[in-house]
C-alpha cells in the first residue's frame, strides 16, 4: 500500500499577469508577422514556456545585434535598457515591448526621481535582466545597486541628502524590508516609492508559502533556476520553518529519496511556471503516495494587462 500524504497546494501560484501578457505578445506576434519572430532574452524565465514558444517560431537571442533588421523583435518581460529600443529604432526594426507594466512603473519612478535631481539606489540582484534594464534607464553612475544590508554601509552617494530608492519587483519581501530600514537609518532623507515596487504576484506567492510552511515537512517550488521569484519562494519556505525546501523544474527533478517518511508536503509555482507543470507534479506524488490535496488560498488575483495595441488590432 502507498503511504498517506497530505499535499498542501499554495494559492496564488504560477503565472502572473505580466507573464501571461508577455507570452500572449509572442504568440500574437507570430500570428501577425509569421515565423520567425525574435525575442531578446528569454521572454520569461521558464524552460518549458520558452521551448513551447520556440516550437511555434520564436527565436531567442541575448543581444539585439543577433537579430536581422527585417524581422520583428520582442523585448522580454524583464525590461531592457533605454539603449536597446533606441538601437532598434535606428535600425528601423519592428519591435514590441513586452516589459511587465509593473517593471515599467519602476522605470518611470527612476526617471521621475532623476528629473528631480535625485540619485537612485536600487535594491536588486546584480546581473539580473530586470536590474540591468532598470539601471539602463538612467545615465551611468545615477543608479547605485545594493543587494544586502551590509552593502548599504558601503554606499558612497554623490549627495547623501539627495537620494531615492527603488527595488527589483521579484525580491523577498522580508529581506527587502531590512535593506530599506538600513537605508532609511543611514540616509533619513531618502525618498521611497509611492507604492511598494515588489509586485503583487511576488508578495502574494510568498504570503501563501508562509501560510503553508508550518504544516509541511517539505516544500517543492516549481520554477526555473534563473527565476528570481521562484528562488525567493524556496528561501521563504526555509525561513518559515520548512526543513526541506527545493526548486524543481519538472516532476522528473523530484528527489523521492529525500522525501522518504514525510507526512505532508507543499507545492507552489513561481510566477513564470504554467499550471500544467503543477498538475504534472501532483500526478507524480499520486504515483508514490495515497494523496489528499488541500488548497491553502491566501489571496485571489484577477489582474489582467492588455497587450500593445498593434497586436490587439491584428487579433480582431
């Protein structure tokens, strides 16, 4: 007989509105202009999604100079530096910007503060595409990056009294709060965003993991290893008492030996992981255990972002 297992399914989980919009943009662009359509960087950080779009005619590249002038190019949901669309315009390319509107909001904040003469401090992970895109909205030296509380002590701003801060949208809510506190302690006049930059989807998924963590022996986060929000979910699970918290891309990645003897497990998915992969993992658990599924829902999401007008017109 299979051992009994309670499987706690965290909600919200999986696709957010920005990811859903970005994927639709690629699909609609292929429908309008035919294949191939080029995409600068992975449209979202999920191998399954990227491979599916590649099969439909998307070509993924890292830099604009890998794209021909005569084919459309799409900028990923993470956003791009200002220099990228400027170069696309210079080359007279057709391009569609799939930057998540909540990332664009951070870009606009940075530009507004810069226009007021403030130097920016960005809380984020060095090298992440979203961070590169946001820092690339302003001239070199106008955005100072911090990743940890200890980085705050090393900051050397141009004028400590003329600062503002922004954040990457996919950070740990708790870790970011500590960094913001350190910034405000060292620079009392620093200006913050009118509304938190960490996006609703990141916040909601972390809250759901916190609700599940006390009841489980293991947490599986379905997501890609280069997905910031997915990796944060693993960290949140560990920080809230889950002894075994792991990231898996597919059901085939599950280490069943590490799960021996557990009575309860939690499942969630990063914002770029499709529900199909969640169902695949649930089915894999059912093959090993006598499973009882319980939903733990901490919020409901009904946000939807429109695709650019040029694609909406093509779909009519």
